[in-house]
């Protein structure tokens, strides 16, 4: 399973710098628009204190975190939906990701060129959103054209879908994202997710600002949109990415915010973590929220899903508090769950299989 998060935004706002800070990969970073043309792809560990605690308790030889993939995409400009800038090529790259980090320039620096000349985060957010919406409108119009033919066959289902498409079209025209539309219109997901719309992808705004402090009105605006943000300084994150917490303390630097960003991105993907532990290894595994025990078993090994018998389960903090499996067992904290069990974030699981 690979879950991909795309880094999106206007040119020259710090996307590749953020990517490099996250992945510690060397990529092209330069003070001119469209420095990035080919996308950069990198894997990032999801920080998880539970792994360390369990590793310590079981003296595990290996500790294996779960990962997500980040993709640094070329900058987008006004008119991208019509092919301006690098236009359509990178829009296709956005379509492949499961969540978007939108880097928004809030920092002032007259040495760093801005494609729109001035620093105006709210305008920049709107430019990006508009481009995604316009591209989606194109997609929806084409789909409506096709649906008009289908409804002539008097198919009830086709008619219902057609109605949803019309409502969606008018919502997009009024500046409502497909993501919002799905939230507001229960049952519309089936029709809309099929269309793979750009604005149906959840967005986390990365406010790239001095001293991790974003302008109040920008924060307020994003909150009023019902969206999430992290305020940080991309350049500082990049510069301190290689330092340990102790080294940063010595340098008098503040704790960085990348771990928070990675965790939020992970949550946005609708993912949760379950754990396996023992003297060989302590490991984090990724499943989707709502997955049942056999699905979790299948992530460990495809065979385990079909041959699933039961899962032995305990929440990680109960296990740590008890001080070991035998102790937890003696206290009656360990449960046996069947194939209908919905796995919870932080479950430590042992799969019994045939
Ligand atoms: N002052 C300041 N400069 C920054 C900050 N973040 C990035 N920069 C600079 O801005 C320039 C562009 O950074 P990139 O990371 O290449 O920007 P990008 O968004 O990937 O740009 P494109 O690939 O052209 O779309 C570089 O010179 C960075 O050093 C910041 O937080 N403060
Ligand atoms: Mg770049």
C-alpha cells in the first residue's frame, strides 16, 4: 500500500524546500519560478512515540515505522487549467495523490520573486482553488454530456446520478469544492469519487511564514473554510532538518514543526496505525479507518487475510502500563477478537491464522 501526499502551490513559494526538509533528499531549490519541472518523489517515516516505548519494553532488535510518500509537484499559475505555465501535465500529477499540502507564501523577502508581484496569501489560496475548480468543471461538464445520453434510456439510477452531477456543477461554479459538496450531500460520494476530481482531494494548508506565525486573517479565513493548516517556516525546517532535539536546544532553536505536519497529513489520509511487537521487532502498520481485523492481517501477509482465525488485541498504553504481555494477561487486559472486529488506532495485535 502506498499513500501519496502532493505538495502544491504557486511557483517559488518553498515547495521543494519543504520536500527536501521532509525527505532529506537533494532536489533543485532555486530563486526562480518553475525551478521544479519533473516531480520529486520521496518516502517519509511517520513519527510515532508508541514505537519507541514498545521497542524499549520488549527489547526489540528492530523498529520499523510506517511511511507515507510525498510528491513535490511543479508550481501552478493562473490559467493552468487552460494550459498556462506547466498547466495540464502537473494537474494530472495532482490527480494521483490522496491528499494535498498547499504551500502558501506568507513570508516577506524582496529577494525572492513572487509570480504575482505582491505578498497576498488569501489571493494565492484563491488562485490555486480556482484553477482546481475550473479543471473540475471541465470534467463534470463532459460527464454531464455523457449522462444526458444515458438518461434517455429511462434508467432510474442514471437519472439520480444526473441530478447529482447538475448540483455539483452549480456548486463548483459557485466556488464550492467537490470535497465540501460531498460533506454536504450525503450519498453523493459514489458518483463523485468516480470522477477523480482535483477539488475532492483534502487540503492541508502550509503557511510558510516568519517565526511560525501566520497573519491572523489568513488563519481565520482557513478556519472559516473548515480546513486545516500548519504555520511554519519552510526554510528553518530545511535548515534544522538534520539536527537532533538536543542539538537544536544547544543552538537555541525552537522545536520544529515537521513532525506535526507529517502526523496531520497521515490523519488526513484517513489512516490509522496498529502495531506488532516482540523481541525481533516492533513495527507500525497502516490501515484505513474502519478496516476489520482480517484486513489488518492481510497487510502483514496476504495469506493471513484468508486464513484469519482470530486477533489477540490490547491497546498499546495498557500494555506498556502493565509492563509486559504476561502481566497484561494476568490482569485480564488482553482480548480475543473475531473477524468483525474494527481495528483501533494504537492496537497491539497478534494474528492467529490457520
Ligand atoms: N526568505 C525565505 N525564503 C524561502 C523560504 N522558503 C523558501 N525560500 C526560498 O524561495 C526560493 C524558492 O524555493 P523553492 O523551494 O525552490 O520553491 P518552489 O515552490 O519549489 O518553486 P518552483 O519549483 O519553482 O515552483 C528559494 O530561493 C528558497 O530558498 C522562506 O521560508 N523564507
Ligand atoms: Mg520546486
